[in-house]
C-alpha cells in the first residue's frame, strides 16, 4: 500500500496523522517556534498600577517592555495627573485655598490645620483631606494618597476631584473594575469631565467587554476638548491594542503630533517610537525609519546629559554599516593621504611629518571617506622602510591630489538609555526589510553597551536559527540564560529550539519548568507544548493510550481556563480524530476554522485528513490545496513580522509532506475508482498520473534524498501500469503509447526497488519492510512481462488499424475524385447550356433587328412614293376584288405586331414558332382575296419571325423565307402603284 514517511519518533503521518498547532489563543502572548513573535503587536495594559514604570507598549514576544514603543502607562496617566495637579477641570471648592508652588510642606500644614478646625464641617474636612492627598500624589506616594482620597470621598461623596484621585490610585493598585465604578459615579455628577472620560475609556478598552462604549467615552472627551493633544494620544493608545485598528491608531498619533506642533510643544520620543512601530507593522518601512530617526532626536533632547559626543578613539564604534547611519558620522582626524607611486592602487601614503602609526587616529577595519565621496575600509596601517606610513584599503582608490581622511565614529547615541529601545526597534525593522547584516550589527552594538539586554540575545538566536546555524543559536541562548536564568521568554525559546530538533525530553523539561513558574501569559503555551509533545510520541511502545490521555488532559486544562483558545481546541480535535470520532473532530475543526478565520492553517490540514478518511476525495484535496495556498502566500523571510508555521520539520520538509498527502489523496481516489472494474474506472488512469506528479514535486522540495518518497513513486508507477493493463478487461480504450509509458515506468522503478531491497538485506535503515519490498519487486517483474506482451498486441492492433485506415483513406480519396469529376462535368454542362441560351438570345435579337430594319424600310419607301390625286366626276373600273371603301385601298400603315414574347426562350415559344412556320406554309399555298392581298404576306412574315428553330438548316430556311417575304412585299407594293396609276388615268 501507499507508504507515508515516519518522523523521528515513528509517528505515521498518514491520512489520520493530525497536525498540531503550536500556538496559544489569540488573546495571549504567542511564542513562536520559528520567529518567537506574533502576527501583530498588542497593547500591554497595566498589571499593577498606572504610575509604575510599566510600559504601555506595542510589543511582541522577544520585544522587551522597555524596548518597544516606550510610551509608558506612567506617561499615559501622567497626562491625567498633569491635568489634575496643574489646573483641575472641576469646580473646586478649595479654589480660595492658597497653594504655593512646589511648597508641599506648607500645603500640608495649612490643610491639616483646616481639617482639625473644621471637625464639625464634613465638607471642609473632605476638601482638606483632598489637598493632603494631592500632595502625596504629587510626591509619588500613591499608597498614602489613596488613603486620604478614600477618606475625602467618604466625608464628601460629591467631591468630584477626590473621587477622580481615588480612581487614579485604584488604577495604580490594579483594581481596574473598582476604579471604573468610581469614574462612572464621577461622570454622574460631572458628565463633561474629559480626563475622567479618557481614563474610563482606557479601562473599558482594557477589559474588552464593550469596545464601542469605550471609544464612545474617548470620543466624547475629544469632542469636548478637540485641541487637547493628550486626549488624542490616549485614544491612539486604546486603538493600538488590536491589529485591525493600527491604521486608525496611526492617524490619531499623527493628529496629536500636528496639535503639539501647532501649540509649540515638543513631541515625546515615546510617541514617535510608537508611530514608528505602527508604520513598521503596516509595512510602511520608509516612514518607520523616518519616525525612528525623529524619535532618536527627541530622546536626545529629553536627556541633554547624554550629549552627542563623538568617539574619537574608535573604541566605542561598533556600528559602521551604511544602513545604521543614525548611529555614526564621519570625523576629520587631521590625516591627509596621497596616492602611492606604482601600480598598487590599494595603498595610500600619509602626507606630512607624522612618523608614528599610533598618532594617526585610524586603525584597521575603520571605514574612511576620501575626496569626491570615495569610501573604503582600512585593512592595514603600517610603517615602511623609508619611514613613511602607508594605509592599505580593501578596494582600489584613485586620488589625483592630497586628500583628507574622514573616519566613521560613533555618536554615542546608544549610551542614552532612552535610545536603546529605539535602536532595538530599528534593528527589527532591518530584519523585516531583509537587511540582516545591519540588524546583527545593531543588536551586537546594543549588547556591547548594555550586556544585560536579553531581547537582543533572543533576536540574534532567532536570526542564527533561521539562517541554519543551530550552533550559533545555541550559543546566543546560553548567553541569554546566563543573563536572565528564569526569563520565561528565554526558556520558551530554548524549549522551542529543542522541539525544532525533535529533542522531546529536553523540551519537556523546559516547559515543565515554565509551567511551575505559573506565569499567566506563559502557562497556557507551556501546557499546549506539553500536550503536543505527548501527541507526537503516541507510537512509544506500550504508551499509546497513556500519551493520548495526557495530551487530551493538557488541551482540556487550557480550555477550562480559556474557552476561546482555538489552538487547544484544535489539539483536542486531533485527539478525537485519533480515537476515531471523526464526526466530533470534524465539528471542532470547522469551529476552529470559523473562529480563527483560517489563521490556524493546521485546521485546514486536519479537515483534509477527516475528508480523506471519509473517502470524500475532492473535499480533502480542496483542504490540502487551501493549506498550501495559505502557507505559500504567507511566505517567510528572516525577521518578518508575519506569523509563520511552526513544526518540528523544516519548511521544505513540511511542504513535501503536504504534497505527499495530496498525492495519497489522488492515489486512494484512483484505487476507489478502479473498484468499478468497468468503463466507469476510466478516470483512474488520470488520477494515478496526478499522484505521480505530486510525488515528484515532493521529491524536489525535500532537502535530502527520501527513501519513502522514492518508494511511493515506484508504487504509484506500478499501480498506474496495472491500471493501463486492465483497460482491456474493462472495455476502456487504450493506446500503444500508454502501454509503452507504463512499461517505461515499470522499468525505471524496478532498479530502485531492487536497490532498496539490497539495502534492507545489508542491514541499512529502510522504513519499508523486507516482505513488502520483495512482493513489490516480484509484482513489478511480472507486470513488465505482461506489459511487453500487451505492447506487442497494441502495436499489432495499431498496425492493422493503420493499414485499414490507409485503405479507407485511399477509397475515400477515389470517391472524392469521382465526386469532383462528376461535379466538374455537371458544371461544364451547365456552362454549355448557359452559352447555348445566350446564343439563342443573340439570334432572336438579330431577328428583331432585321424586322425593325424591314419596317423602317417599308415606312421610308411609302413616304417617298407620291400619292396620285383623284379627278372629280371620273370613275374608272373598280380594282379587282370590288373594293368599295377608299380607306381600305390606300391604307399603307404597317400593322403593329406584338413582341412581348420575343425573348422568351421556353419550349412553348419553340412550339409556337414551329406552328407559325406550318401556318405560313399553308397560307402561302392558299389563294388570297383581292382585298387582303397586301396584308397576308405581312402576317406570314410575323409568324415566321417568332419561330424558334433548333437547327442550322431551319435557320437557313428561315432566312430564305424572310428574303422571299421581302420580295413578295415589294411586288405587292409595285402592283398597288400600278393600280393607282390606272385609276388616275381613268379619272383623267
């Protein structure tokens, strides 16, 4: 059967091998196995008080609280303290109480005296206690201030400033719900107190119960005081808690900066750092770099005691890369050089009278700049035999005259504690932008100035591990453990390193140690990791049930504390699937996918396994492809800010494993299709080809030669060949090429399988049993013999079919030629008939033209002969025939003949012409009367004209008849003229 590779501890990740997600829920810190980071920043709200040195920071694991976005909660609440102590926004009843500037002792004396004197006036006592509390608050003693605020509120429940101070001290102590309750009471009496609205908005955002109500408080505060930049900053801090609100938070920061600049106030470095981090997270890298530069300048202005002093000796110059230009500058050390005589352009000669190398102020590895902006790195500074000092650089330089040397020197910004977090964030920006070398240089420079800075150790360890240098990673982690032995982040990264190497026992010890620390943000992740360790060791002999139960217990413990932990739910789904409860497991995976929005890509892989177990191959393939698309689109670069997939395997091996799952889905689908054993099994061949295609992709993605992948490829070739050979029995058409491809695949597979069998016999480590290899080899040999005989049969069939096709082609060509010849003859006959019709039409036109000419001739002749005048009173003999009407005698008009059918070529016209010719012959034989002697010949001529003869003899006879008719007409005309002349003579 199809074999899927076992991992280091023997777990078989087949269709029932469930992928575990090594993450925590979305609401907790997510320690990442590959980058030790999460997809986005989160706002770490106060754990104890509002005035402690906690940072209200955007941070990710591996980013120290003091290292990222250093707008601290102390600074945040100091805004509110400043508003209260400088000018209270409330209508204070103690406005007439004289408070000297910074003279807190006098204030205490006066307030205590007023409190003792007004023992019967609770309102005055409350105001006095409030003044005392304000003094302790200003001196940084929130504990004592809380007691006096509380007493003041008890004596004067309507004293709003005291209640606001009490809410501030409760925030300091971490009693956020109680502080929110006092702020709501305060807003009941002073609805327009902007500082109370802002504080309540921050507390509501922290609780996460109703974000809409929280931002409604903040919006109302800003609407009441739109030009207060502090309120805008508080809203920006609230918005930066959620990654989806980063753009809005950045807009609010920009608005606050514009307000501060318009009011002529300096922009704090913490604000600019937060803006840089938000630009970093929204992938606005250029703007982030600009913000970090402004933040460094602001930090320097806020701490003038750390003035920009140049490291003239170069002992503290640890940053020289061009991308770290914010931390160095070129310094003129007073040394001038000139080109050395000769062809060596890498050697420069020091000009002047200096004879000692130590007096130059430059040394090897210094970066220098010469005239014209030429930059170079010094490799050696030496003194020659001639007494001159020579400076050798890495690359060739050309200088035409003497040039002064400018040397890179540190500006000592890293010595400023406020600038360290900005430098760390800048190094993280280099990592995200792919600038690994300047990032490493900056992290190392931070450690040179601040050796206890743990986060730079962690980042260097991550960079080393991502680069494949596990040895360097281990060294950096050892340094981090030495600096911070119990640091949860350090221990978590150490445990993850063991997981990546499949060192289950050391990883288990580390996470057990973390679990014992009971750190809230690390406890859930530790339990999740321990559950995953047990699940990965299910195949330990005699411990399957025990390990499966331990894994389920850890997942349930996480869900009991946090029902929204989708990663623990995904792990519990894998346990149910392993137990065979596929329906319940499917429901859990669908729920995880719905809640996380496919953020946990392992749920897609597990759903694919479920569908595959249920023989729903198209759905399984869809899930596998979705997993591949999501992990590929997410991508990975060292130092990238996006969350990346974390497994105990490399990314290439992980992708090869998923490709193997896809190949197995096609393999199983093809086997299921073959069960029809008829024509319905036709798609199986294509699915086997798809299976082979994905196995070949997996072999390309795998970093090393994988025996299991090679075995699966051979097995797929064997099954595909068998499918082709069985097509004959299933009435499925096949070709000789298909059989030949199947034979080639078998011949390629056989040597590989025989080699594996030989390795197995030699005792080498091969994951496939000897019996299985022997069976597959024998089957492969048998199929090769069968394939050869099938190939010969198919070649013979194709040859016979080709011969038959040739005969059919020749016959078809002959038939086609006959049809073409018949068509040609028909076309030729049609052309002849058309030509004959045209010839007849021309003959008829000639007849018409002759007839028209005859008529014109008769008309001209009748006009030229003068008509004799008849004498009155004389009558001659009547003309023969007894014509009584004179009009009948002298009528010489040519009768009008009908020519409508003159050009009619139909057979009826031919028949009419024949009849006309016969009638004319009869008329010529019959005797005519005297009165009709002139008209009879014309009628005969008309009938002869429209006759249609079909032979040339008839045409000649017709021409002779026409001549005879014309001569007869002329004789008739002469006879008429003679008769008229006789009549005229008789009249005379």
